[in-house]
C-alpha cells in the first residue's frame, strides 16, 4: 500500500535524472490505483510539486484528481488547472507516460466543450501536441481534437499551423481520418482549396474494408471542393481507392454526384434547380455554403473560358453568355476574379467594356524564386522520407517473412535452369 506522503516524497526526490525518472515511473504505476481511491488527493496536494520540475509525478496526481465526471460548476477550474500544467510541464518527462498525458489533454477538450467555450482549449491543445509529439512526422491522438476545437472556435489560422507538416507516421487510422477531415474543413474556412483537396483526397482514398461516416462526409466535401478549385469533378475515383469506397460513395452520395455532373456539363439552370430542390439536405450536412460557392465558381469558370476566345467583351455580353441576370452581376464576378488573380482584365466604366490581358507575372521575382525553392525542398524531403521508409520496410521481419512465402509460390528458379541451351542468354 502506498501512502500519499510517500508518493509525494518520491516524486520530489526522483525527478532529476533519467535513471531516477525510470524508477519513479515504475513506482507511480504501482501506486496508480491507490492514488485514484485516496480521498486525501486534493488540488492543494499539487501545491507541494512544481509542474515544470516534477512533471511526471504531477501528471499522475492530476490525472487521478480529475478522473471521472466533472460538474458544470467545476469544469472551468479543472480546465484551467490542466491548461496550466500543459503549458508548464517538461516534454521529456510527460512522454514517459504519453498515453496518460493524451488522456488528460482530451479531458481538457471535453471540459471546454461542456462549457461551450472551445477557444479556451485551442492554445493548450496545440501546445500539448508539440510536447507529446516525438517528431513533426508523427500524427498524435490530439491532432484531431485540436483541429475540432479550432473549427468550433473559428480559429482557422491556428488550426492551419499544424497542417503544414507532412505526416508519415500514424498509430490509429481513425485519428488519420479525422485529422484529414477536420484539416480539410480548416483549409476550406481559409479558402486554401488546394490543401483542402489534398487532405480530403487522403480520406477518400485511404484503405478501408468498409466505408465509414467520416469518409462519406469527406467525399461530399471532396466533390464540392474539386468543383471550386479544379472546375470539374471526375465521377470515377482513383485506382488507389478501396473497392468498398468505389461501390459505396456513388450510392450514398447520389445528390452530390448529380451536382458534379451538372457542373461538368455546364448546365447552370439545372444546377441551380438541383440546389434549390436539395437545399435542406445540403443544409443538414452543413454544406449549403460550400454548394453555393460551387455554383458561383461555375459562372467564374465560364467567364474564364471567354478570356481564351475574346480580347474584349461588354459586361452585358458576358452576362448573356454565362447566363447571369444582368451586367451588374457580371461586373461583380469579373472584379472578384481580378482580385483573386484568376484573370487579368481592365473594366472601362464609361462604356461597360472589359479588356482581357495577359498574365503579367514573369516568374523571375525573388518572391517567386522563394516559392519554387520551397516546393523543391519539400519534394526533396519527401523523396528522402520515402527512401527511408522503403529501407525500413525492406528490413522488417514481418514483411520479409510474407515476401518469402509469396516468393515460394512464384519461384521459377528450377524452370529457368532447365531452359534449352539454344534459348539461353
């Protein structure tokens, strides 16, 4: 039986070196049940410890103290207590009990959701990720939680900050699905449609024996973002998608596929009629705003096609050709496209004429060179990571064992040895 005083003394005396921490960790795991049932463990108990120096022991006590249901009245105090610990704790120590640290951080998320104040948990969760993450390549169980809070708090910039790293190591498939799905929504909120498409594509094409709800919702957004960013949607999934995804997505997302088909055919009237008829379904999926952006992008795509045929056009002609109501709407679309850099044009306000121009970018400025260099460096980094993963896999005993068994099934060594001499090389 472990006494609380003895545990506190051990934490204070065994938090200095790696060897001491290993011994302390063993002691704390043995005392875990006693700490959870000890009624003497109170918030005041933690005052005897420094969260930055005694992080491992503090983690065990705080986890025991906050375990179980928390009333609405106490949720704010518990959330603040956990947040302060996350900010102060030593990363090296808490990684010795990373599962417990993750569990504690998730408890913070649950508390701020109970308080309906997701913003309170955004900064602590982002800090928790960096402290528990062994490398930027590793996806942690806290990534989806942090992105969810960023979405609810509309802190898209904060959420985007953890989407720039290339994730190569994943423990739980569900974490990966949620990370890409929430990440895609964050990028949509920031109008970063290319990155959103990349993340949603990862969900849609991920290996799965049975289609899950996350993948279905991701596929719906994948269609709409494809229309907005690429101006078209391929009705057939890439070959890398699982067979279950190939079968299920079309049958479960009929309306969204119809939207894609109408868009591809440029049928604006039919597309708008379909949106009106199915608006309740889109609203239920929280996709109505995205659908409207897709419809708006079709007008812009049609305007973009005009720039390939004409040097000048009147706003009224543009409105007629792309089926807008009047010249004023055409002007609004053209101005927005100029602002977004989609086209280069000048509008003569006197006669309502639009003159389309060539792209002024010469791709030789220092800013453009920096962008190209960044892309090249990322490509080189990804190539190195793939080579390292290939080397690691080629040495994996499980892979070698399976490869050996497969090789025996298709071993043609003896047949080649008996080839007649006139056919030998």
